[in-house]
């Protein structure tokens, strides 16, 4: 293994170990980060400095990983909606409407990501409120609209809002209708 490969492999391993915690950075640390609205910025800088790497390359690795994870969450979300249609919990028309509204809400969240932490939280609350209102107007349980990470779990945390409705004791999504969707 040559020196360049080692310089790339070692930070990648460090990123993999630390990466899970990066998305769960507390809001308090995000609020205290005065240099950037991106809570990952200090970690990226530390990795670049420690391993003598170009900060832009380290940033690119973080960005690529984040995009890959979001793509997986979105695909899992669509798969769960498709399964809900198959199981008779949603109609195909409801699924299509949910996906359309979900994409609109995601774009609103994306626009808020570069705001200050306080403004970002306000934007997230507004999006959650819009999701609840939309779901009520369309007679769809809001759990189907609140998908991958961003609406319940925060800005891309993949946490509890990973798109999977919480299950009840039978394994069915909590609050899921027992009969065909209306």
C-alpha cells in the first residue's frame, strides 16, 4: 500500500468510526458553533489537519456518505409506502400524493439547512406543522408522510424519523388502519 493510499485509508476509517455520531450532534453543539452552520465543520477540519489532507477532499467524503445514506433512506421509505399499498393500508393514489408532498417538504427543509440553528429549528417546526395539516386535509395518517429522518428525527439524522412508522405489539405500524385505506 503506497503512502497516498494510507493517507486516504486512515482518515476514511476514522470517518467511518466517528460518522455515526456526526449526524447525531446535539443541537447545543450546533448552536455553539460560531464558525459555520454545519456541525461537522470542526470534525472535518480536525481530520484534515491531523492527517494532512485537503479539507475539501475530507468534506467531499462526508458529503458523499451523507448523500448515499439519504438515498438509502428515501428508497426504504418508498418501499414501505409500496408495501402499505400492497397490504391495503394505502391506495396507490394516496402513495403518489404522499410522495409528491414529501418531496415538497424535503425541498423546504433543504432550503433551511444553511440557516442559523434557531431559524433552522423554526423552519423544521413549520414543515412538521405543514405535514400534519396536509395529512389531515387528505385524510391520511401523518405517519405515512413523515419519512426519512428529516421531519421527525431532525436534519438528516436518520433517527426515529427514518421513515418507518413505529410498530405496535403486533408488528404493524402503530395507528395503522385495520382495513382498506379510505
